[in-house]
C-alpha cells in the first residue's frame, strides 16, 4: 500500500467516524435535571409553503455544554392545524448534537399559504411549549393592509420567494 492510498483511506474513515452518530449516545434515555427547552422555541423565514422552526436543547444554559454532558438528543417535532394537535400535518425527528450546540433547525415545507399552524418539540418525555407559525401569502394574492400600498396608493403584491 502506498502512502497516498493510506492517507486517503485514513481520511475517509475519520470522516465517517466523525459524521456517524454513536448509536449508544442516540438511544440512551437521557434524564434531564431541568427543562431542556429553557431557551424557548421560535419560528421564522416564512414562505408560502413553510418556514423554519428552531429550539436549543439546553437544560442548564449557563453551564458548559448547556448541561447536556456531550449526549446527543433525538428531538421530535410536530406541526398541526390546531392547538390540541389532533390534526398533525407534518412531523419528523432531528438529532441535537454538541457539534452544533444542541441547536435544532427544522425547515418545514408542504404547508398551505397564509395560514396559522401550531408546532412543538419533544425530547424524551418532555414537551416544549406550543407556539405558532404563520406561512406567507401566496405570490398571487394582494396584500390587504395599508402597509401593502405604495406611496401612490397602488396596492402591492406580496413578495414571491
């Protein structure tokens, strides 16, 4: 084996080892001493078909490693049409990892334009506060507020993404 092949293989194995999560660390049931959603939840970047949901798993935000001790957490997220979550329209899983500061960024797509949706996160048996996300109006719908008018009084169209 020559040095070039050895270094190439070594690099590939190192990348695989760094990128692949440890099954033990993902499957272990971590017990939180405090609420893991101390920093809350948020949404933003609204599009006509979705937006971004955010949270950070931080049971102790002032401690090193946010009180997570290097453990990776599986975070479930849900988007529903109603506050009681009886009509869930989107859901999925996300891995909160120390390399990304236990930050969770979910790019939700496939929602209807100009609507309110409710969302929440769940890690182990702890559920985040329920929050709302509003999708942007469709590109063909006129904005119906005064701020949606130009200086000449002409009604503006909503911005297309």
